[in-house]
C-alpha cells in the first residue's frame, strides 16, 4: 500500500504521457511549433522555446519554455498539451500573477534548504562520534527531516498554480481554438492533469527520501 501511494502518481504520469505520446502525423504541428505560436499570440515574442533533457518546464529567469525532445519535436497529443501547459506558466509570469511569483520564490529557496538538510544528515555520524549522545543525533536528524519537509509543503502549495496552468489557461485554449479535435480532448485533459500532478509526485518522492534517511540514521 505504501509503495503504491509513493510511486503510484509517478507511474501514472509516465503512463499517461507515454500513452498519448504516440506520433500523430495528422496534427498540424509539433509541440515546439505550437508553443511558439501561443507565445506570439500572447504577445510574448521574447520568450524562447528550447529543447531540454531536464524535464518540461518554464524558466522565468531565462524566460524560456523548455520541452523534452519528444514534446518539442513530436506531433502527439502529449506534445500539444504539455506545450500549452508550459506556455501557460509563461503567461502567468508575464501577468505577474501572485501565485506564480510565490511559487518561483519558494522553489528558488528549496535548493539551499535541501543542501543544508543533506549536510545535517551527513554530519550526524560525526556528531555522534564527538558527543557520544543519541539525543544530539536525534535532534540533528529531526532537524534534517524538518528541512526536507519544507520541500513537501512547497510542492503542495504550488498545486493551485499548476491547476491554473492546465485547466484555467491551457485547456480553454485547446478547446476554444480547435488545436485538437473534440475526440482528442479527453486525452488532452488526461495529459494536462498529469502535468498538474507532477509536483504531487515530487512531494511523495521527497517523503520517500525522508524515510530513507531516517532508516539509515
């Protein structure tokens, strides 16, 4: 049950993207071409569209929509839906939407929080060797767990931003402008849901990481 809870969302997201990532020559363009088109329509010509190997995302610092090769160059429902989702983040950024701004700030702080947490965990054996006190080590481990727990909270708090990108912005565009046929829209909704839940999978992965460190120490 625990394994299903932790890994289930991640496996489901991968399954959805694979299922709807089948090439469709009948679609009018690739994900990258649609992203460029939507950005131009939104009067955001300065936002770039790039290929990445680090997962689909929008980089607010570089002002770039970055898509995996299969989504940038592919003609599939997954490519179209993911492109629309990431462009929606660029629109949130351009409009200065508070939720998106808060998300950027929180995610930016996560890197150093995780580094501090890992440092705390790695120092636990050293602290035990110095003080020979289980209580000191226990406090240190709990501090590390609390720091990693911040990551879980941040991932959960970003969900409204993800749902707005998928269903508040991307879905109406795909429906209203007929980029996909009516028959393809249920599949597109599934992909957009998977894109929105990516941070849930990340939060569960962080919980698993916390459990792993707790077991080791």
